[in-house]
C-alpha cells in the first residue's frame, strides 16, 4: 500500500541521517480527496491529516472523528482571520501563521476559548510575491512578536519555490529555527520529504504520494 511505502521511505531517510523515525510526523494531506480514500488511510491506522481550507475540513472531519479516535488535524493552508475561530476549534495545529493581524486574532480567540492549537510560523524562504509567509529577514522579529502574545509557537513552516533546489530552503528554515530556539520544522512534501528529513524536518506534508492525484473540485 502507498502509506506503507511512504512509512518505509521515512524510516530509511531517518536511518540515513541518524534520526529516530518517531521524531518525524507524517501529515497525510487529505485536501480535495474523496472520503473513501481518506477512510482507507484511516483504516490503515494513520491518524494525522492536513487540510488547506477550513470549510472543507469542517465538512469532513467532525464525522470522521466520531468514528476514529485520536485523529490530529493540521491546517496547512492560508488562513483568513474570519476563519481563525473555526480552524482553532477543528485543528490541533496551524502551520500558516504569517502576519501580525492573524497572530493577534488567534491570541484573542485563545483567551476566549481557553485553548490554542500548536502554531507554526510560515516563512516565505523564496520571497515569492504570490506566496504567503514572512520573509526570512523579518522572521526573528515576527517570532518574538508571536511569542509576546503568549502563543504556543512550536516551529516554522516553508514551501520552497518549485523551480529551486528545496534543500537550500530547508537549510535556511532550520537555521532560522535554531537561532530562535524552535525545534519544529514543517517542511517537505511528496517530491522532497527525504531531503527535508535529512535537514531536520519534524513534520512532513505528503498528499499525492499517499492518496494519488488530487480530485478536482
């Protein structure tokens, strides 16, 4: 099965870099995947999933969580402030904190709700204008700002440019995380997660390699 193949590749990548397999969390990216494919992965025992859109997650995961225990949902797509409350109530982690307004909204909601998901700050390592995330030069300042809001910053996240060597971006993210005392590194996808593991990834986001090609919606 594809899931078992991915798990084997993760194990091999960890062994090659002297890491423990348990140090890497596989996020199965289930966005725009039909429920039967998601259910098949759940039936294989996997419990950590990623969604891009709050609306899709809200329509899919409450029902699954009633049937399957211990599901962890990670929001990995751009998050609008008006969707923040719903995301916080659905997910155990948000990987795309990328601007002061969103951080302030999450902080206010965390006080109201009495809880907060784990947070990752998105860094736009390629400084691409069409992509979300704080630029590397501003990352240290933004990490400090989010921490000052008493929020649970667990690490950093990046999505490298498609036409550049991803390892350069993974190394940059790891360097920024290290100097800020952050241990979480959300980086690596279906095509490059072994390279991400070699450079310290703690969370890899794999979709098509597990589920097959996305279904258009």
